[in-house]
C-alpha cells in the first residue's frame, strides 16, 4: 500500500484522530515552519530567522548576471531555510522553476499550493509514477525506467514531463554521455513522454567542466540533427553560473547563492554579487554559573576554570545542528558583544565564557549565526572554524527548529 493511501486510512484510527485537530489548526498561510513540532515551540527554544528581503536581493543579483530562465534549487529543506515558505517566496518573485532532490519534497510543494514547474532530480520507482504524473511533477530520468511514467501518463490521457539526465563525467547519476543518444531517441518516440529538458551536472573542475560542456552539447546537437527536441538544456549550478556564461545554456540552477553564500572560498572572497546571507540563528541564555578557579564544566570535566568566572548555558546543541567541533573555537553574540564557546557542545546545550560580564542575564538572546556579512558569524565563518562548508552548516540545521520569516 502506498504511504499516502495508508495515512488516509489511518486517519480513522484513534492514534491519527488524536493529532488530526492539531494538523488542522496549522493555518495554510502560516509563516512558521511546516513541521508540526515547530508549532509547539517554546519561547526559549532555539530558532532561525529567515530574511526574505535578503533572499529577494540575492535573486535580483543572480537575475542581473544571467539572461536565461532560473530553476531555483530548494532541495534539502531549501538548504536548511524551510522548503515550503522559501519556495512560496521564490514563486512570488517570479521564479518559474524549482528543483528538489526527493519526490516527497516535490509532492509537499504541490500539496501546499505551489503551481510553478517542479523538477525532481532524485530517483523514483514504478509505484511513484502515478503520483508524479498526477501532481504534474517533472522527473529526471536516465534509463528505460522512464517507461513507468509513460504507462502512468497513458492511463490518464496525459504526457509525463521528463528531463534526460546525461552523465558527462560526474559519475553519480545519468546515462553515460557516450550512450545517451540511443536513450534520447527511444524516449522521444515514447508517446506518454514529453522531453521537457536535458541536463547534466558539472564537477566544478575548471578544465574538465569545459570538456563536460562539449560532450553535452555534442549529444544535444546530434539529437537535434535527428529531429529530436531536447527541450531546455541546463548544466550550471552556482559554480557554473559564476564561471562563464557559456555554461548558462537555456536555463541555470542556482542553489547556495540564493541563500547568500558562494560555492567556493575563491568566489566568496571575490563576492562578485554582494550576496547577503538569508538565515540568522539564535538561542537564549538559560542558566548562568559562577565558577571558582579549579571548578569544571560538562562531561568528563572537559573544561577547568583557571580564574573566577561566569559561564552561561545556552539552550542549543549538536542535535539542533550546531557543530560539536566548534567548542573552544567559535564565539557567539550577546548584547552586541562576542563571547567564546567553551567546554563541550552537547546534544541540547553549549556553554559560553562571559568574561566576568555582569550585564548578561538569563533570557538574553544569543546569536549563533548572523545574516550580516561582516559579523564574523556567518555560515562561512562557522564552517571555516569547524573544518566543513557553508553547505553543511546550513543543511545541518535541524528541520524541527522553528523558522520565522521576516
């Protein structure tokens, strides 16, 4: 039984009936995030503020750089920013295409009223085909599994929209470029399918990307010579967009740039588009300890006070997405002043050295990640200290964290 049919049947059970009133209580246009637990968030719980004006600014900067349609990438919960609300705002900004990484994301967007074109570049199976066609979702295909979509579409008297995924060297998904033409021919002749686009993914290796582009253009050209329309050709993610207009083709797929960050250290330093980070993450001081020299903090007594000091406990931890390796390296902002993170970041708590600052009180806001580029607390700054990337910092934000759209 399909999951959605099961849930509908389960609605009659006592367990589902118990939560149904809570589900109905969520307003359709709620600015809070979509997951039910967020609706019950406490006032002292960590939260993420999403600056929609910064989101709009970043999109305007990308539009100035490209002259082709934009497919905005909202996979992975819109890079941690909240799938549905970000997608809605992008649609209001005139974005006609969205890309997701999982079918469930595409279905959720349709169920929440998104009407723009949505491409799922993730995998699908035979039992998914009916829903893909019913929900008018475009699907990436790279094998004869596209026949499942053909069969489902014929039953409904429709055509399924597909994007042929060509592997030009990424080695992840896609039909190998030297075997792509026969697949294109077969799918073009399949009555239940409409080739809406043809795509590839660049490796972001400066020299090899151009080789990939040549392979991709060669396949598309040979298909055209046989009278086959390959639809919209697209290859460029954020890195490709910045690298050269030759990668822009018929459509581009920006991801990380939408959210105010660049795909590499070099492009971040260049700051060609003057992007603005979209997310601001904060928590609250929930307790303060007065320590004498020699007293210790946290598991295994990992921190020992070398002086009389005040330490604040902050209600956020690695279960929320704050990297544990930032203990002893990062700082946070309280009342306009930066304080060092000390001891260990645990599942639900972290601790901060208050430097004998008597002004900090329980209940004060603690900024963990800032949306001001010069603050030193952006996702890039946290990534640099923790030995990771801004992608992982943002996507690592727990989806259950409340997100406020301002």
